[in-house]
C-alpha cells in the first residue's frame, strides 16, 4: 500500500494536484500518521509530482539491497504552483 497517494476522504475537498509517481510501495504506521497530518493541514509531498519519484535512500539490510523514499519535500498545497523545480 502506498499511503502517500491521494485517497478519497469525504470530509476534505478533492485534490487538484498531479498524482505522485512513487517507487516506494510500502507504508507503515508512521506513514499513515504523516498522511493524516498532511490532510489535516493542507500539505503535500512534492517528491514524485515535480520529478520522477526516485528512491532517496539506498542501503543494505540483512545482506539484501533495500531502497525507500525517506527524504520528503513538503509544502502547503496553496504554494505548490510556486515551486518550479525539485531535485532530491
């Protein structure tokens, strides 16, 4: 489950931002809490909206390569149009 995609919420207006492209398909409880914070405060993640959504962390866990998105660029949805370029 990718918790940083826009999920319908009947109590909030629909999202008018482009959908995020994100290679990280896993979500834990911290991600769900972060998503709640974003929705309640009209925030959005810019990663994957202004660039291709690549992983920001590459490492090894239990002798296996791992990758995830751990560095987020966050802004108020009202300011989204002000950002012209993003490079993480």
